[in-house]
C-alpha cells in the first residue's frame, strides 16, 4: 500500500500583541448655571402673585363671587417669573385649599390657611425672583 503523505504541522503564528486601550477620561459633569431671570418678568410675576389674589378677595367681599378665580394667579405669577416647579406646587396648594372650601367645617380650618400659605409663599418667591434678577 502506498504510504500516506504526512500533512505538515501548521505553523504557529504569533498573534500580534493587543494594543493597550487607555480609557478616555470621564468628562467632568458641569452643572448649568441657572438662567438669570429677566427683571421685567420677575416684576410681572410678583405683581400677579400680589394683585390678582387681592383683587379676587376684594371682589368676593363686595358680592362678586366670580372674582375668586383670580386667586389662581398665585401660582401663575411664579410661573411667569420663571420658577415653573414652584409655581405648579403653589397652584396645587391653592386648588387643594379650594377643594377644602367646598366643605363648610373644613373650609375655614384647612382651606383658608392653605390659600393664605400659598399666597405668602407666592409673594416670597416673587420677591426672591426680583432679587435674583437684579
């Protein structure tokens, strides 16, 4: 029988060394500086926070009950001043206060103080926005 040819052994090839990959340095996360509020918008927001609720209360005292909707200006003035989240919380506080005003025993105990707290908070936020804009 004829002899089978031996296959030559495969040549061992050295693999190229793996390049060392240096990790890229992580960029420093920089916080954005809060946008400076426009002074005109801050003043407008403060006026809305102060005057609309005041006009609403005065209209309600003189028998025009439709003036109570002006109390919702508390949160809107803060939103105009550029503080959206705070303004939405103030508006929510006013809405909850009005919900309590529907029920007579709870209206004076819980509802009125909630609306007053939201109003004072709105005035304070408006003054802070004006100071930041200056």
